[in-house]
């Protein structure tokens, strides 16, 4: 016992230094473990919040299905990031989320995007909701934008801006088509009759209308008209349920209908069709073609399979 006391007295400083060092290491380890547990719990909480946040958005309104489990978080994070960037005035970042076809069709420059879409929808502080609208081969979400009650002091959720965003895959990335633009689709289908060839090149699909790009080639020696305008319902598309949709030809200029001998003319034809992925457009018919403008009674028809 005396030996132990003598050793302690001779090495008192070293002894306490070792004890303090051990206690210090123990405390540090406990602190690390404590903060690690907090961090792990925070991650779990964040994942739970994200799950709950997107719990219902994947249930489709019109198709009756659900966005696939593999993609729902990707799609909905993309939409939410775009909306937050717009709300926060991060216009360049929001513009980067648009698909190439959306930029080509609607917003060729970031300035046009800012001066049209952004200013129309986000010039005041907004809140939002979104919900899957269609989730078959094409994934489209319905977006509702509301005035931010906290910033305006006005509570009126009945007034809101409605839009439709469609998810487009470009290479390995996902992008957005916005402003009710669903997609552009190449067709390149043609039919001919008596030297007149009609090619349906492509279609631009919006939520409430379709715009077809059509090329008419006149290989005859006569000037022709592909529609006289004398009758209603002479140019139409037919869908997979055998439902006809008449062209909105009043939106075309009169000179669109004339094609001179040997000429090729490209025009756009619009149809008032509400997008439904399950109703495929099967054909486009032209039933009021005049093969010679000097003999307007001589008519022929061309139907192009889509």
C-alpha cells in the first residue's frame, strides 16, 4: 500500500493527466455519437416529410392510374424546383428546366420566357399545388398557382392560375413542357391522288388543341385548292373511337388554301381537341380538294393515315 502511495506521489501529474485525457476522449466520443444520432434522425425525418409531401400528387386525375414509384419523386422534385425558382425570381435556373422542344416552340430565349410566362404568372408572390393529370406513356401534371396570402394579405383561393406541365426525357435528363404544351410528335405520313400529294409532317399537342404541320405538293399542271371553304367539316381527323374533329380553318389565311402548279406549300391546321392519351388520332381527311381552280366542280379526296 505504501508503495502505491509512493508511486502516486511521485507521478501525481502524469496520473491525473492520463485520467483527464481518458475522460476527455470519452466525452468527445459521446458527443460524436450524440450528434450522429441527431443527424441520422434528421435524415429520417426529411425522408418522411418528402414522402408525406408527395403522398397524393402521383394519383392521376384523368387516366385513373399512378405515376410509377421509380419516377414520381424525380418528376415532382423537378416541378417543385421549377416553381420555387420562378417564385424566387431565379429565372435563368427555371429556364434551364425547360425541354428543347418547349424552348423552340414557345420560348427561344430566356428573355422571352421572362417577359411572357414568368411575368404573367410570377410577377407577384405565389404559392402552388400540383397533381398528376395523366400518367400513361405521357406524364402530365395540373398546376394551380395562388396568390401568397401572407404577402398580399388577401385570402381568395377561388381565384388561381391553372397550367399543365409535361415531363419530357432528353438523353439522361428530365425536362418540362409548360404552358399547356404537351409535346411535339413527328409523323411524316403521306397519301396522294391525281398528282396531289399531302404529307402530315408533325403535330404539336396542347392540352386543348392539336396543331398539325401539313405539306401539300401540287405535281399537276393546274392551280389547285385543298379546301374551298364552301362547306363545313370537309377537313377533319378521326380518332381511335371513330370520333371526328373538324379543322378550325377560320384560323388559316385564304392564300393558304391555294397551291400553284408545281408548287409545294407548308401550312398548319388546328383542331379543337382536348388531349386524351387513350384516344389516338388515326387519320386526317381532305374531302373538298379542287384539282383545277378553273373547274371548281371537279373535286377529289385524300385521307392520310396518322
